[in-house]
């Protein structure tokens, strides 16, 4: 086993895999990588199993030192990648010599990057996952300078060629398909009709728990009072008292008492939400 040394942790860098589904009844959200396609691609590029743990960076990247030679791939938000100061490819498998420093720079577009290392990160699993859950406090802590990240042995699969260019670019406008319900009847018909025309934006208060919106007209309730807490799912669009929708992401709470106007189905739209920077226009469209 070898270890990577964290030289620069970045604004928020966490270990993520496919998450820990199946524990909502215990109050534990799924967690896991927000941009599932970019995470899967990073692992594929270095020949890892699809559930291998990788790093998820936020906006300004990360720097790591490898005591032993390894192979890495950086995907997600496009950014400069350097090895000991020398530019190398983004979205492709890259060899890191022993003792070299991998520098993942600031995102040029989008928000979150993924750094996969051949062999995967083998931090201690919690409930079957190595993911950091910022809401529940499960899994390893967010990266800090001087932290050591254990890397597993390389698997039998070879390192393939680059295929990153099939991934969509970071959205200039975030289109979110919405299936109304279960609590759409808590809002007036006029405000629901206006939701499809609302000029919302991604709020700077967004995080791994939820994508918050701002700017557009608020949804207006058709009834007073509050709901008892009920189960929440990935992609649920909850509407707090300010009337501005919040789209639940991977670290979302498993229960909530604000009405859910609809659900954004898992898939490419939620992957795009992971890459939407504050200020990005948001538009809800009817899910087919």
C-alpha cells in the first residue's frame, strides 16, 4: 500500500464513491459523488472498478504528492493539470513519477472536479462506503494539508485511452426536468404555472446538501400550516418559507417538513447541477 500526501487541500475536497444507499431508515443519506458521470469516467480512465473511491474537488482543485509512481485522471470541471510544474492532459490517464507533485488547478468552467488514482483510495469505509457525508458527519473528514490518503493495489483492468470529450460542458443555463408532486397542491395554481417561466439563479448558499435558488418569483402557498416531517429523496425540490425552491443533492437530509413541489429524476440533470456555479440561470421544465 502507498499513500498520497495532501499538499494543498483546496476550498473543499472530499473522498467520494457511489455512496451508501439503503440506510435512509437509519437517518443516513446516500451521499457519494455529485457528478456521477464525471466520477465514473475518472475511474474508467485509470482502470479502476466503477465503485472505487476518488476525490471530489470544489472550484480551486487540490495538490498531492505521490511517494511512488502512479496513474491519475482528472475529470469534471475542466482545469489546468500539472505534474511538478509541467502541464499534462486533463480528462486522460497521466503517469505521476515517484516523488512528483500533482497540481489540479482552478476550474475554468463548472464547479467540481474528480481525481481518480489507479487502485482507488482505501480510506476506512463506514456503512459500506468511503464517501464523506458533510451532513451526517460520516466517512473521512474533508482534506487538510498533511493528510495521508491510502491507495489500494492496481486492479487487473488496463488503463484505457482518453474519452472525456463526450461529457457535456458546464451549463450556461441549468435546465431541471421536474415531476410535480407529492405536495404540489400546497401551492397556488398561478404560482405553479409561473414556476415554468421563472428566471431563477443558483444561490451562493448551495452546497452538497442542496442547490438553492434565488432571484425568481417565490412559490405562493395555497394553504397555511406545516407538514409533519416526511421522507426525502435525491432530487426532491423542497420549498422553504421564502418560497424559493431547493433541489436536494447527495448529502440531503432523509426527512423534512417543508412541502416538496416535485422531484428532479436522477441522471444528467443532477450531474449538471453539480457543476452549476452561483449565478447560473435555473429553469424548471416539465419532465417527460
